[in-house]
C-alpha cells in the first residue's frame, strides 16, 4: 500500500492491473450513446448477480463470506488514492473522484472510514482484521487466494491514475453502483441473527456514491477522445469479472 517504501512492487502491480484489464471484454452495446450504454452495463451486471440463492446455507457460511471479502473491505476506496496526486486532483475528473475518496476514507473526528466499518464487522464475528492483512506461513492464510486477487485489482489501479485513469473510472462505477458485494447484502438477515456489526452495509451511501461515480465518467467523456468509452467499459468489465470469479 505504501508504494514509496516498496517501489520494486510497482512493476508487477502494473503488469497485474493491465493483464486483468486486457482480459476483460467490454459489455456489448451501442457505444454511440454513453449514458444509455453505461445504464445498460449496470442493469446487465446487477441482473447477472441476482440469481444466487442463499437459503439453507450452513450457519457458519455468512461469517466465512465476510472473512473472504475482507481484503476488499479493509482496502475499500484504495482504487481512488490516485486522485490525491497533484497532477490529477487539479482536474475536474479528479475532483469528482476526490469527493468519493473523502466519503470512503471518512473523517477522523466525525465519520468512520469504510475500512474501519469493515474491521468492526470482522471483529463482531470473531475475525481480527490483523489476521487478514498479515500472516507468516502460506498454509495459515485466513482467506483464499481469489479473495486477495480480487482486492489487488483495486489496489493496483490506484497506483496508476494517469496511465489507467479511464479504466479506474469504470472500476469505480462498478464498485459504487453494483458493489461492493451483492452476495453480502443478501446475507444481512443471517448476519443480524449472528449479532454482526453491520455499519459497513447500513451506512454505505450507495446512491450518492453511484451518482458521483457516474458524474466522473461523464466528465471524463467530455474531456477525452473516442476511445474513452471502451476504456471505461473495460475497467467496469474487469471489476465485474473479478467479483464474479470471487463469488463463484
């Protein structure tokens, strides 16, 4: 996360992010009307994830889902960190992203960061966040590899806001308007019964975040060339593919 202290990780991070983006196919549709196209993308993404049935699952399974999502929950908003860089925050698109970053990262005095809320959810179910982020041996890793892979996409995108800025807007649109985890939202009744702390879900300002994410996309389209729609759509598709693999 502290790239300046681990510069040698930036090249593999870039390869990871660009590889995931290259493997993602933008959703089919009419690109001539970006507003309608991205609404179509959102509808299609939500519908494709709505068929999961959670009834009759083992009573321990909801807590397992919470633990497996922890790498994403504990790094919530990391893909927007590039908006803090001087050459990016001074743009209109950067300002739309900065507004979202401030919501997700919270305020030390008045509002928790989203990652802190997720940490509280983990604690309430008996999973210390420290166990998610650090361990000594591979066979002791608390989450499956796919859970860390899913989180790494957002983390690595956040390092390259200039080169991968448009793709990050698409990733952010998925995270704001479809994510962070439709499966977890379906498990709210079971988690409530287990006494889980659900501030992460209950205080998640989805509508406002989705509106800000879409405004950032529209602003970028006004300022970019004809390839922007495809690049943003590719970031959206990469987010959806990564989540779908995790959920499966």
